[in-house]
C-alpha cells in the first residue's frame, strides 16, 4: 500500500471533522469580508449623515448595522475556533493512526527496505515527515474558505457597481496566480530542501550519539561537533530560504491588495461614497481571504517531499507465498531432516561465522537467500517475511528497549495480562528485581534500558520473547553475562516453559549449559562466497 492510499483512507475516516472545518472556514471568511465591508459602509454613511445635519443624523438607522456587525464578529470568532479545533483534531487523529500503519507496513515488508535506513533517518521520516503530512488535512478547508470569501467579496463590491465586482475578480485571480508562481519558484524547492535537511541532521546526530564513547576515547569530540554543526548549518540555510520565500509571498499579497483597491475604487465611480468604501474594504478582505492559500502553498514543498520520502520507505506489494497452518518444519539445506516443534536445536561455531545472520534470514529480518533454508518444505525466499515472522518469538543478542515502563516494553510482544507478564519475568529471572521497584511493572527503564544492568536488559528482552505466541522460540546468547546461579534459574525455567507450551527452540550460544537443552546441534564453519553458511557437521540425537 502506498502513502497516498493510507492518507486517502484516513481522509475518508475523518471526513465529518474535515467537512465541519471547511464549513466553519467558509463562515470565517464570509463573516470577515462582510464585517469589514459593512463597517466601512456604516462608518462612511454615519459620517455623511452627521455632516448633512441633525435631521439626517436622527433619521440614520445605526441600530441594525451595529447589531449585524456584532453578529458577524461573533460568527468570525466562533467559526475560527470551530475550524481550528475540527481541522487539527482530524489531522491529529489521522496521524495517530497513520504512524502505526507506516511502522507495520515497514515491519511486514522486505527487510532490506528497513535495513537501508539508519535509526536517525527512520525517526525523521516517522516523526518530521508524518508531521509535515498534517498540513494535507488542516488545509483541506482552504479551497472552501477561499471560494466563500471570494464570492462574498465580489458580491459586496458589485453592490457598488458591477464593474467593481469584475475588477475585484480580476485582482483576486492575479493574486492567486502570482502566489502560485512564487510558491513553485521559491517555496516548494526550499520546503523540499528543509525536509531533507532535517532528516540528514537527525541521522548525523543519532550516528554520533551512538559512538560517543569511541569519540571520547580517540579525542574526536571536536570532529564530531564539526560534523553536527555542518548538518545543522545546512538545515538552517534551508529554513532561511523557506522563510525568505514566505516573505516574498507576503509581499506579493500586499501588492495584490494595493492592486485590488486601485482597480475597485475607480470601477465604483458613480456609486455613493459609502458604497465605494464598502467595495474598497471588500477588496482588501477578498485578497486577505487568499491568505490561507498563501500559507498552504508555503507548506506545499515540505509536504510533497515528506510524501515522497514516506512513499520511498514503504515496501512494494510482494505478498510471496503464504504458509499453510502449522507448516513450521524448518530445514537447513544439507543438515538432514526438517525439525518441528517441540524439537530443539542449537547453532554453534566461532564468532562471526554467520549464526545470527542465518537466524535473521530465517525469521525475515534479513533478505533471504534461495536454496539455504526451508519452512514447511518451501524455500524461505518464496515466503513473505511477515509470514515467516509469525512463526518465531525472537530474543536478539543486541537488546533494544523503549524509553518507557517495563509494562510497555513487554507489551511489544502482544496483548498480555499482568499474570502472564509476571510469569515471564519470573521465568527470565527478573521478577524479584521488578517487584522491588515501587512502581512495579510501571517502573521506567530509561533510554534503551539505561536504568537496568546489561544482564537485566537481556533478561527483560527474554521475558518479552516469552510473551509472544509462536511455534518457535529463537534465543541468541540468552545467558551471556549472567552469573552461574542466575543462569541455572533461567535455563531451568526455560526448559519447563518449552515443555509446557510444546514450543520449539533455536538456540545460539557459546556456553555449555544453554546448549545442553538442545539434543540436536548444527555447527557452522564459515560463509561461502555467495553469503550462504558453510556447514562443518550436524549432530542429531533423539529428542
């Protein structure tokens, strides 16, 4: 699914709020035009009535115009409030649904799409780029507001003379055309550049932050600061260009206002001076009604670039071959018969020979290589990654945690009640530690688990994998860094859990105690030139 389809779906879902915002926007512009036009007529008419003498002043009806002016002021204020609330509520609700959809689409797609982006760039796209899309929802009321304001202004000007209405129509057309040309020439390129620059800046800062200890160790803080400053300077230049474009667009709107008055006033020749004042002020407000269009055009470049960047990270439709129910038998080509849950096997071999890479290809976190692995008798290269991922619960060696609570990190595995969460924590050897926290499951773990030790982070990651309902449990060095007593507890609980759930186990470890859980082992000797693993031997004992 492309980004345009996702936005169209959210637009349809928020159509009631968007229609309310458009109607309120029309009320605002019509009220504003009529308010200023009627005020000009009223003030001018009252002045001439006063100058004509006491009798004319006494006969002048000021009650009705003043009441209408007050009503228009109330309508304008109330309409603006409704427009802002309804429009932004629609945008925020749409974005709240759009972000998870984007994340899910990327997660379900080919792994190379997600792996091609750094964490900083991915963050920029899912935060800044999605925020830029907000304008597509907020500005949907602009055409209605502009049309209503233009119609009201032209009608009021025509009350003076038909030529005044025609002159205002021509001036508004020139104002819109000029605004569009300036936007395309200046604002759109600047907006696109600014949207790219913020992504580059976040990517650079995230990359530098990730290697902060190394930068300090080698005395490269100055170089890092220079790199960050360069990216920040590029971003600042793009923002300056965008601001300058806004200045030119505002200047053009001022010129268009002068042009409109200069055309409408002579075209009102022959009409009463009060009607001429009404037409002139209606012309000013008619051009002002186009201000929403100017603001929308100013943001158009950033929104267009954001759509392009979001579309680029979405996977193309390639569903692959689905899995038959329970078709979860795994076979490594050249390693003997397939294995199915509740069987267990371990992957052994020297560091760096590709054990983790092999597992990540199996479960859909890396691009699959044909002729290496099969699931259910089907080559994994012919199975969509999302279908493969449904079969595995994975606790990676590289632990990643949310800057949130223990509960929120566990909830990433799927819906689970507190009883299941505490059971998983106990089985991972972390239950007692979390119970000691005043907030329990709601205790925060800090940025990437900085409030936990390395072993505690690993065990929280293990507990999260326990909560995912899948035929296979995949563990990569689950007891690394644990003391012997904690390791023994974790392994005892793991064995009981596997037996209870009839779950299969794929284990990567250099330690003897964890590998004792696996009756079958496959030893990997290295990598072939094409990236496939090279098997040294496969040992299969009775389960």
